[in-house]
C-alpha cells in the first residue's frame, strides 16, 4: 500500500491545504463533504500536488516538513516543480 502527501487549493478561499492519506481521491471527497474543520469553509478544493511514499511515517514526516515552511511561495514552487 502506498501513502501520499497532497496539496489542495481552494479558489474561493485562495488558500492551500496540506495533508496525507492512503487514498487521495477518497480523502478529497471527505474534504468536499465535510461540515467541520478548515476544509469545510469551501467546497471547491482541487488537488494540486501529490507525492507517493511506501510508509505512512514517511508521508506524515513529509507533510509536517511542508507545513513547517509556512510559505505560500515555497508551496507554489513545489507544485510547479521548481524545488
């Protein structure tokens, strides 16, 4: 089984969301149908980026690394493949 780090974008909020999962499509559906939490503030989330890992711990470690950047510029460079 593979694990993934994913980055979603909401045009409505003009914000990114970073997460990890073992099924990106199912996770996106949950974000779109959620009634609580940060992603419930919009219903237009789009997958902009994914990375694949063989273990859950690797995916979570990468998710935390990206979140620690706290930088929209760095996230957009990652999405564009400039990192």
